[in-house]
């Protein structure tokens, strides 16, 4: 009997063990199939909801043919006729050795060049991208071979993976070279002789000024290049060639577009992760808004916006402003009235203010908003009001796993283990022994050990209270700076593909166009009709100040003003950017050089603006070039039934209570609310906008 029970128990153990093995094997096969099946892994992740984002939708999904949907998400009718066209149209103005110009057919780079140009680029994501485009144009202008640029933010000294080096850490090197093979001679490294000379610091180096003119290169760089066969350019301000070039150099503008919008592709791992995140954003079947706060420490310091924060972050901004003044980056006073700067439109719109604009325009509380731009100064605390207005506020960390993000970093050394630990001093050891051997217990505890002087970028900076000098960046922080390039690459890709984009700020820590400006330029080139709001910060602040005491209970007149302003920003601010932003960054406004007209696309809409209005916008933007014949066969994206974004009810009787209802108060009546909104916004087209 006992033997039978023992045999039965033993048998149960074996059955349990076999079951566990089969379960583990099944799970392994499941992961394996998902990993090597296209889009399988992302679908599996979505099915088991391993991300922190849990979409919440209580209002009904709007029909794409409804007036409200077209007003919020539809194409900008007056810009639908603009199509990307960065192909060569004429001749390059190539430089001869006698410093003259010769208009050469665009059949490829010259076989014999004047030498090699080696470029070292310093700065953030947007500065690197702009500088690469300028470096290619300069190389063609000087008839030189370009060595693949070196990105200083990504060197092995900073603890990043040795798997990637410099340019290839961020961009696809082979794609870059292949896409520009017909324009510029590009090589991966210098010839051995010149490489040795550079290592020995025997080659001439130019620290190129920001937005240098073509004639700077013609008179200063070219003679040295011809003499030494190689020059090194150090670019640190986010652009080494002026934005607006003379008319006879227009082909170089299109070359810049081919570099920025076709040749610069992120490396495969980064591109795949960005694509997966975009798929997860679109998985619920709803359009989404990309929002770039533009709130970096350098930008806030440069423009004197420290008092937007009432905590330690204000001190950090002032420390940075003081540092900028010492180095001549800022000419003004250390202390600046941030309230006046904000009223002048010189400070970023806070996330709360952008949320109010979007809600006022009609976006519901369950709209999906993707926060881009890398890192928001002040941390997640500054985004709390935006989370309070919109349920589905996400970023790259909400839509990816730690494993996915760490995979794009490559294999990195564990820097924590490499920190040297100082041995305790003799005095500390003596005190410790004395405490152990002194007096009967219980006795007072010794004081706690001194807290190490470490700080967190998004949290408390310990050195502020103890020193006027900011400590040098640790290796971990330098590595994080390199990681930020990858974060911003993901955000850039998603922002360009977003249904709607709105920036909080469009200037960086040097007063130049920033990440958001490049996104707006790319969207203007790739899909000009996509909604890209360009709010006038000065006007927005004025409108917000009008209702400061009752901000969440705005009246109808105020709502109408906000809606009119955002609607007009789609066109009016774009035309204004052609005079302001373009003079500082060509990539932020690559029109008209890199665009062409498809007149039939604007005329297919029965309710769209009149042809005269289209021509007025095109004339204001300077777009006269007609698209090539081969584009005529492409499918026109605009629908005959589509109304443009200008259909807005100036006399909309909707209540302000509906405008700011709390998320928790939404119930099954959400569908009725949207139907009511839809009927309220269906109205007559306005002639030319205001």
C-alpha cells in the first residue's frame, strides 16, 4: 500500500515537471515566433499590454467625413497643391581654381576634386542635422570629397557602445553615401597619409562661424584646401552655411533638401523602434497630436524665462544664464523680468497653456497626444496639467519597453562598477572604533554619513545649495547626452508622421531654430497639407491673460478668438516664417526651392477655397514651379467632398462647460456630445480667413 502511494506521488511529480517543461517550451516558441515575424512582436506586446499606456476612449470615434473631424484633423486646403520636389532642375555653380564660376550640368560629382573635407560637428540633434546638410553643400561648392562627418556627441570616450561609431550611431552611413553618390564624393575615412597627419595635428583647422557665406569658403577655405589637399571644419553652432543663398546657387538649396529629407535615414535599429512606436500609437485607430514643449534649460536661460519655475529649476536656469554671459553667448543682463519676456512671446508656452489652446479649439479630452522633443526641463511635473486635460498623453517610454530602448544603445560597459571608491580615512576609522568600544548600551546613534554629492537631471540638483559652480558632467551624464540623440531621433520620426503637430517653442539655447522648427520644415516638405499649428506666443499669452481669473470657464467670445487664431496660424504664420525663420534655418522653411505645384489637387475639392485664394497663398510663399509631368499620374490625396479647415462656426453656441468637462464625468453620453459638437461646427466657409 505504501509502495503504491509513493509510486503515485512520484508519478504526479513527473507529470507536473513535464507540464512545466512544456509550458516553458511553449512560451519560448511564442516569443521566438513573435520576434522573427514582421510586426509580430509589437502585436504581441499590445495584446498583453506590457506598456504603461492604457488607451482610454469614451467619446465615439468621429466619422472622417464629418465637419468636426475635417476641422480638427483634415488637410489644409490651401496647401494641398504643394508637393515635394527636391530633384535637380538646372545646373550647379561649381568653383574653378581661378575663383570663378562655371555652370556645370548635374551629371555627378567631378572625378578630380580639390581635396578632402573632414567635419567635426558639436551640438544637439537639430544642430547636427542642420550641420550635416550644410557640410554636404559646402563640399560640393568647393568641389571636395567629404569624409563622413564625425558627431562629437557620440565618441567612445563617453562610455557608449563600441558597436557604433560617431555618424553611424545615429544615421545609416551606407544610405547616406548611396543617396548622395550623384552629388558629392563621400568617403568613410581619410587616406592613410592624411589620417596620420590629422592624428599628429598637422592639417589646417577652421572653426567655422555660424551661417558663413559661400564667399567665406571661397576666399578662406578653398586656397588652403588646394594647398594642403585636406581641411578640417569644426562646426559648433548648428549650421556652417547661410540659410538664404544667391539665386545662382539655388541648386545647393535642393541639395540640402535631398540630404535632410532623403539621405539622412536613422540607423536600422532606431528606425524600426520608431516605426513600431508609431504603429502602437495608431493601433487604437485614432489620429494623434505630436506636441514639442521646446523647454530646454539652455533655451529658457538664453531667453530669460527662469521665473516660469518657482523652485530649484529657476536657480538652475540662472546658473546656465550666468555661464552663457561669461562666454559671450548672451549680451544682456543676468536678471531678466520673465513676466515681460513671456508677454513679448519670448518664452515657451507652458504645457498647460498648450492644453488650453487645444481644448478651446475643440479637441476632446481623450485625444491622443504624443510629447516629443527628447527631455522636458522640469520633468514630468510640468506635464501634470496637460495630463489633467487629456487622458491619453504619452511619450516614447509609454510605448516601448526598457529592453527595446536598451537594445538601440548597444552593449555598453557598466560604468557604475568603474567608479573608484575612496578608502575611509584613518580619522573615520578611529571614530568608528571608539564608538563601538565606548560606554554601555543603549547610547545615541552616530550621525548619518554625509550624502554623496550627486544630482539628477530631472530632480534635485544638490550642488545648487552648496556651490556657485556647476560640477563637470560625469561619464554617465555624457552617455545620457548621447542617448538623447536617439530619443530625439525617435521623436522626430513620430512628429513628422503625426496627424497634427504643435510646438511650444521654436528657438533653442542660442536663439536659432530648434527641434520643432526642423519638424515643421520636414512636414512642410513631405506633406504640406498636414495640420501644423504655428501659434503666435505673444498673441496667445495676451488671450490667456484675459481669462487668467477664470481660465477653465472661458466665454464664447474668447473661444472664438482662440479658434480663429489657431486656424489662421496654419497659413498666416507659415507665410510669416518665410521671412523670419528661413533667414536663420533653410530646413525650417524649404519652400519654394524644394516644392512644386499640382494645381489639380487643389481644384478637386468642391468646397475648398477659390483658385484665386490658392494662388495668393502660393504667390506669398513664392512657389511658381510646376510639378514634373511624371507626378501627374500619381493618385491625388484630396477628396472632392473634403472641406478645408476654415469651416468654423464664428457663432458657435457651445458652452464653455463642455469645453473643460472633467474626464471622470464622461459617460455613455459622450457620443451625443460629439454629435452635438459636429452639428455646431458645420457651417459656411469663410472668404479667405481672417
